[in-house]
C-alpha cells in the first residue's frame, strides 16, 4: 500500500499509470532504477541484475566498475556503417527497435581476443569474450520463456556443454531501422520494379511484364513489343541515380534509397520481389535470384533493416537469397495473398550457429542512451553495450521482495537487508549512496556534455530517516530498513542473533577470514528468509581470500552450482569521468594490478611467495580423495590387526601402503601442525610418501576439535598404517609439551618454525620444492588430489602476516624441511624408519 503523499495532486489516470509502473518495476530491477531512481544501468550491471539470483553471487569488478567489439567492426549510424573505432560520443546509432539513439560513452579496451559469431542465416559479427548478448536458451525458446543477458564467454561455455543442434541459443532481430526520410527523384516502388524486370542499357528504360497490375504503376508507357514496355519521362532520373547503362550483372540499389525511411526501403523491396521474387505455394518459401552481386547485397540490406533475415546461396553467376520476415515483402496481390496464408513454424530470430576464435585486435565498447541498451552492428545483429548500477537494497526494501502471501499482510511484515564490509568506510559509503539517491542528490559528470548531472528520484517519500553509530541503518516508510555493519577480526560474530532478507558484502576481497565469515556468520543469517548474498569487490592479487574466491568462481562454472560469478571493468562506469579513469590507470605501474583493479580480472596470481603455476602443479585433476569412513573397515582389517582404531577423527585417504609378501612398501612421513583451541586454527595432519618422485601426499586431516589425546591416538594409528612413519611436528608452548607424549614415535619438534630463521629456511625449501624444474620444465616435488584449503592458503601466503591462516602451508612446509634435512639420509633398509 503506497502512502497518500505518493499521489498528492494527481488525477485518477496519473495514479493508475504510476501503479502500473510500480508493478512492472517489481520484477525488473533495471526498469525500477531508471523509472523511479533516475539511474541507468550499464551493460555489465544489467547482466548482473538479470542473472545474480543464486544463493551466492560474486562480482569481481574493476574499481569504479563494456563489453567490447573490435574497432574494425561496423556499427550502424544515421550516415551508414561506421567502424567501431571511429565511433565517438554524440554519434547517432540505432537501438534494438531501430530507433535513433546517442552514444554517451566510448571505452577503449586495449588488444583483446576476438571471436567470430556465425548465425543460422549465414550472417556473422565479431566481438570479445565479455561482449553481452540478449539471448534465449533451449528451454526459453521452446517454452516462450524470458530473454536473458549473457556474455560471449558464457555462451561458449554453454555450447561446450550442450552440443545438440536443438540446444542452440537465439538472439532477437532488430526492428525497422528508422533512417531519416530523404527526398527521392524516382518513386521507390518504380525503382524496385525497374531493378527487377527493367532494361536500362538502351536510350529509354524498358519494363518487361505480363502483369497489368505492375504496369499501372508507371504514368507514361508505350508498347515496345511482346511483354516489353517503354517507360517514358524517367531517363534523366535513371542517369542521375547512376543506373543508366547498367545490366543484370551490374545493377545496384542507390545509397539514397538504402539509407532512407522504412516506407521507402519497403517500397523498393516490394518492387524487386513483385518482379524477380517468388513465394512457393506449398512450402511458402520466399526467395529472389539476381545476377548482380551489388544488387544481392542491397536486397539483403533492405530485408535485414526491415527486421528480416536472409540466407545467401551463390550458384555460379547467380545469387539466390532466401528470405524470412514478418512484414509482407510483396505488393502484387497474388503473391501477397500467399504470404498472408503463410504460417511461420520456425523462429524469425537468429540462431547462434557457431563461435570461433578469430585472433586478437584492438577493441572498444560504447554506451548508448536507450532503454534497450542494444545497438546494431554488422548484418543488423543486435549487441549489448554498457550502463550504471542501481542500489539493490532500495529495490528489495521497496517491494519487500522474498516475502510471500497477501499484499496487505506483507505490508505489515518486518523486512531488513544488510550492507557489510571489512572496510568500515565502504559500508558507510553505501549508506550515503542510498540517502543521496532517495533525496535526488546523487550526481556525476555527464559523459556527453561534461556537465554535472543529478538523479531525479520519483519516490523520495519512501525515505524515512537514517541512524549513525554502531547500529547504523536507513529506515523506509513501509517499515523496512537497511542495516549497516562492518566486519573485523571477529569474523562476523557481531552479526549473530539477526536475520536478513538480503546481504551485500562490499570489498569482500579485503577480508582475512572470508571463508569463516561466510560459512559461520553470514550465510546462516539468510536461512530464515531464504535470501541471497552478493559479494562485490575488486580482485586483489595480494588478498588473503583470493584463493577462496577463485575456488568459488570455479565452482560457479559447474552446471548445478548454487553460485553465480561475473567480471566487470572500470571502463563500464559512465559515472566516472574519462579524465579520472585515465589518471587511475596512469598511476598504476604493475600490469597485473591494472588487470585486476581496472579490468576486474580474477587473476589467479597467488601471494607474494607462491604463484599460480606453482600451486596448480600440485594437483592431480583426475584423482579424488576418499572419506576415511569409507575405508575404515579396510584399514582395520589390513593395516591395524590389533583393531585399536579408537579415534573418531575423519580425514581423507588417497593411497594406502602396498603390501608385498606380508610387508608394507614405502617410506612415509607424518607432518603435523598442532593447535589446541576448538575455535581457532586447525590441527592438520599430512602423510607423505617420500621414497618416490614426485613425493605423494596420501592422507590429510584438518580438525578444530581440541582433545589432544585423541589427536595422539590419530598420530599413532597413522604411524602403524603407514609403515611406522616418521613424525615431524610444528608446535610451540603447550603444543611442544603435548608432542613429548608421542615420544614413542620419536617426533621431531620445530618450536621455532613459526618465528625466526628456521621459518624462513622452511619457506625457502618449500618454495624450492614446489618450483623444482627438470629440463627447464616446472615439475614440482609434491603431488596429490586437490586440497582446497591448501590451495587457498598457498595463494594468500605472506610470511609477515599473522592474520592469514597458515596451518596447511606450515604442515607441508615442515614436511619439506624434514625431507630435505632428515629424510634424504635415510636410504638403507637397516634404518628404523625405512
């Protein structure tokens, strides 16, 4: 129920129109932002708005968050085709519906990979991986579903997984391109008739026809014999058009008729189709054949600019064009009657046939000032552009999205969303933006005029008030609110005891404990209302959470994933001036930083110690860990005959020792990083076979449970299972004393590893092991199925940062130290640890 002040001074009709817009805005976030908040989306944000509906949505965007096309690709302007690289701010291009629209932003993207997209009608265009398309997949095509926005990258991934022809995606056709009306010296329909069945090589144009209906379209004619008629009074016009003397191989459609109003273009096409065109009585196939290549190109231009599609078949010296369109291309009654009886069983939209890599090229993207956000490129193919971000919190609170039931009851329900960030100022900035938008004071530099612009909010009455301090929030007139909280070293524990319908986590990459925050304190706050979480931020190659976010982004690629991931560039943002964008780029020297901070690329760089190739080389992608509970019976039966498997810790096996002639084969090491607190870091066990190359991590366990004596039992069991394995422990303080209780296993304790020279030595050895090369190729000395937590910690590892979890890295590190200093001298069967 909207308050009375929303309609103050309005007529009944105005109120009705407003309510209809409110209803539309409920399911269309972009429409709501533009219509009620006075803010446009750029294409990346439009894609995010449409697709970020999963439980966790991850946006990795450049600072001040375009989708590119090669600069050589043509874009349709009011003056005809123009190369993308020559498009400038203020140019007039054409939107999805064929209407003129201004270019309001031009964003160079640098040299990027280019892909050639080919459609079912043979038309094609070229674009970049991040270029956006309005598409329907198989389900939407056959069930009349909704359009959605996907990048070229997304479509490529979809086609890799869905190879069937029936699964191909379709894109919408353009509308009637509304070129401005221009004067013509010859009637356009007459021109079409003469291009079809006219003879223009003689002193007087000749028109050949047996249809009196066609002949009546000329004012002055004289009989020339058989079916030929002289067309009088137009030879001067034919000469001015450049058609005098042109034969069936050289005819063409003059440019003034191609780039003219829809009515002019349709009249020319109908003249051509009424003469040389045909429509099959049975299959209703529409086609036209010509001997002129230029004329064929002109016909294709006419059809496509009128919202149709064509397929060209070149047979010898002739060009056969198959036509599909919604507008009747005939004026001649007998042909037009067949067209109107035609029932289209196939879509008139274009089907994406194939996508192929097409090299690298300088690219750029443009923003157009049209609600559809689409512009027309080569072959009248519709492509997406760039626009701005709406505040999702306002939209969700306005409609109380997620609450179900009677509208009057929903109005009475509590509703709250949460803005959080590890950067306190960032969370408060979001609060400031909400206040500015609702009070019509959000401003930016217009990219076209360079002048300062301010949004015009139509629902200012919706804002109630805002509160600062530790319990900061923005309150709205319908009883809902947006809470503002920052997250620090408490890992989000201050959020406990609250529930929200939606949470946005800004600058998530700046968190030191993102995994613990999400799984322990953030996602549980959404369970009651079934809300979703948006993670928004700029990738940071030095982030402690980069590896975790990288893993989430990879999980999001799975078909059944509950995550959504999207990247974005700073250049997409029309609210940041070009001057400031260039200033930022100029101030960054590191190329990888530019890729992440500016382009928003999720580069898997690793931390300052371990890089991406080093970490990736560890994993065996075709191997999997087996839960210890599945092998427990096998272990007890074959490896611990005395059945003292009393511990209840469950780790993961990859391999068990081979048994030959009753003896276990192999040298093994148990590496252990000891912690006591149940709420702090984990105690980690790795078992490594080190008498083969590369060394194999065959078992691992990570637990926060605190009973030290159960951990003792686990170490003893592993010692028995793995051929009386050696034991090395990273421990300090009480942990060292507890390790002494394992003196029957002769443990080697490193109480100085966590601080001092020993740690630096250990890290150096681990790095050398992971970066080991043979014949100049990266080999690495460890192998195992992927351990996600080890991958994340290696990617974020910094020696001097106490806030970063290091327990898995330390466990592998002390193992490498022990193998280097102790294990390599144990090379005889007489050794007690062989």
